[in-house]
């Protein structure tokens, strides 16, 4: 909590470095300890968007609170444009605020 789920068709040379940078970004943006951030990367993916196979990215961020889509969207888009070379208009970001009673870790729910 938070969970960052990244699906992209862009080529990633160093996936471990990319995932670690992504973890730090989400920790900073949500103001949550990085030790609780989980990053899931699906790459390479086949993504067809706007009638093209041009490199694209789908980002899903799930968290118990601490999400401010209006404030975070620009920073997230800039980060992934820089890291992946994916044009901003080819990035979708889905923010999901999860009820603490519906999220568990270490055998217990957070709520």
C-alpha cells in the first residue's frame, strides 16, 4: 500500500533500476514509506491505443488515501515520459483509493 502497476510497450533496458525509481517516485508523491510501496511491471506489453502500436503506458496507482490525482498526474506523466520516452498523450493513469478494510498485509487488514 500503495501499489503501482505499470504496463508498457516501451523498451526498458534496466528493469530493476526503472522499478526502483518508480517506487521512490510514488513514495514521495504519496508521502508513504517506500518500504510499503509495491511496484508491478508488465513489460513488454502489446498496447493498441489511438489506432496505433506506438509505445504507450498504462499506470494504475492503488492506495489507502494519499492520492491527489490533480496534483500528481503531471509529475507522473513527466517521469514516465522521461524514463520511457513515451509521449504524454500515450499515457493513461488510473488512481484507485482503496478502503482500508479492503487492503491486507501481513495477515491483517489496515482498517
